[in-house]
C-alpha cells in the first residue's frame, strides 16, 4: 500500500473516531486537533468559552456571566472567528 494512502486512511480513521465517539466540545481539545494541521492555532486563547460551549448545554449547572465576562467572551469569540476565517481564506461577508 502506498505510504500516502496509508497515512490518509489512518488520519481518516482518527478523525472518524474522534468525531463519532468523543463528540468533544472542549475548545482546547479542538485546538489541539487543529494544531496537528497548523501550528498557528497555538496562539488562540479561548478564555472561558469552553465553559459556555459545554455548560450551557446543561441549564441546571449554567451560571449567568457578569456583563464584563459576557463582553470579554464575545471579544474572544470574535477573535477566534476572525482567525479561523483568515486561515480558511474566507471573508466575513461571504458567510452571511
């Protein structure tokens, strides 16, 4: 088997296993997956966003953030969005 094909199949299996079996919403985990493809993802700082991505799914455990916390989280989310769109070569108006 061609080494490139073998590597592609292994990567496809890893991606399938991660997506199908872990269904992980922790942003640091997702960042690590992205870093395997592009080391620039290491600069991302998610702050408290993982808490909102995961905990908001369980309303009985969700804490309401302060206005300042909400603003900071929004800024972080905007920064992450801009970073990812730039990496993908997509302009924001192309996704609206």
